[in-house]
């Protein structure tokens, strides 16, 4: 058996395994820092092409296997779980049971029960679990959190997010994301980030949700891939949206969704998501007893935060406070590098982190419950709490 030194809580150099070398391989690449003693060493992925790409990136010394069991046998110091969403629960539990710390890409799982099983396994085994909600490391989001917590808008009372996704057709309707068996729905899969951010900005978690939505555009496209066919997904912006083809053989998730949330601290919030807009960005608005904060654009170099905390009629371009983040390099506007920094520190030293497994579970719970409401006539759904045991 080939090993790389175990999984102690005090690691100076770390060797990582990866499950899945697809769209989110960029996050694992951020952890490959050989000059600092941190490196990717092994991949579990059934795709020959993925294995070849991993070896090309890491080097000839890289190990490639087809299944997580074989990767666990190699005993890396930690594992990045970047597999499709419906496999997160299975892969996370296997690694945690083996005592190997994990970076688990969001969403934590595609069911509430799956999240709770992961939480229970981590608690029982004492194995470190970190969930990749990288938007908590977006400079725009972090600055909004800092200003809100400082009292810039008083006591938060309401918030909403509008998410425009111009690339939604290519990214989510041409591959496995379009099949609800793999994702539950895009209100969860894509919305997990935004639901987590709304919870974070408002310092609370959803306890009751209601939602509506439909497959308004992509359901009309009849040209589909055969069940044994696949294409390489891109993040292009096909326009107009109905000209996109072919789609995945199964398309049964909504391309427009909207939900309402009541948080445990009394805050009321809403979230809207559309996959056929001509632009792509998120707009968060939070209103408190003494002002309003809002972002325009959401990535470094192409975003701005404004705070209004004096009264006035009509739209005011000039706010009481304006802030524009500096340009950063790297994937997701530099956020992926920052979240990996936190993950590496957590592996070595432990301690608190900005993103937590509990928060990740609550984002999934909100998305799953809202999807249930959406598909059941918008009946409100109460979110089950995490069992204390």
C-alpha cells in the first residue's frame, strides 16, 4: 500500500487526493502548491480523459484510480470531493469513515437527510469536514458583511437576492444538472451559494420557505442528446436562449425560480434566479432600521457596494458610502485561492472558519424545502432543524 504520512491534525506538508476532475477542478488546482509542500498526488475519476488531464497537470508521478475506495487506500492527507452533486453524500461519508479530512464542494448533498448523515458521520468520527462555499470569500460579500455587522444600516430587517445567469443554458441544461435526480433542482444546485450568503448577511437561517417557478424556456427545445451521448459543458452565452442545442436527454429542472424565506431571527428575505438573461451577476440588497446596502456587480474589478443611510426621494447615484474592490487574480475573482488558504489553515491548526458545515446544511435545507414548495403549489414548508444528537 502506498501512503503519504497519515492524517494528523498538525500537518506541515500535505498530499491531496481528488474525487472528480471536471468543472470544479480549478478549486483543487489552487491547493497544488509544491513550492510550499502542498501537492495533488492522486485522482479518483472513471473518465480516461479526466485521468489524462490530471496527470498532465500534476506530472508523471501522479496516481490515477477509478473509484474512491482505491484512493482511500492510498491514504492522502485530505481529499477534495468534487464529484457530481448526487454523489457528495456517498463520497463524503466514505472518506470521513476512513478518517480522512475532506473539502466537500457545495452543495453539501442534494437532500436534507444526506446533509445530516454527513454531519453525524463527521461528529462521530471526529474527522475534519470543510464545505466549499467560496462566496463567503468574495470581497464584495465580505465587505457587505463587515459593513452590516458594523451597524452601517442598523438592525437588519429584510433582504433579497436577484441572480442573473446568462450562461445557464450551457452550464446547466446540456449535462447532468438538467436531471433533477442528480441535483434536486437548480434552486438548490445553483442557489445554494446565494442562500448561504443571504443567511450570512442576515445572521440567521431559514425556518420557513415558499416558492414558485417553471421550466419556461429550455423545455421548448426539442433537440436532445441521446442517453449515451455527452458534450463538454461551457460557460458561453448563447443568444437568444432558445437557439441553444442540443440539450441533455432529460430536462426536468426549472429555469426560473423564486422563493420567500422567514429566518429564525425574524428577518424576511427572498431569492430570484433566472437562467435565460442577457447578463450574469448577483445583486444583494439588505435593508435595516437605519439604511440600505446594495451591490452592483459581484466580482473584483467589476463590482461596487453602495450604502444609503439618509432619507431622500428618487434614485440617488451618489450614496453615503461607496466601495469598489481591488482587482484580484485567480478563479472566481480570487475567492478560490482565499478559501483554500482557509482550508489549509483549518487542516493544520483547526479553529473557527468563515464557512461551516452547519451553515452549508442550512443552505441545502432552504433550497430543498423551497423546491418542494415550488413543485407542490407553493405550499409553505417548515425546515426541519438539525437533531442535537
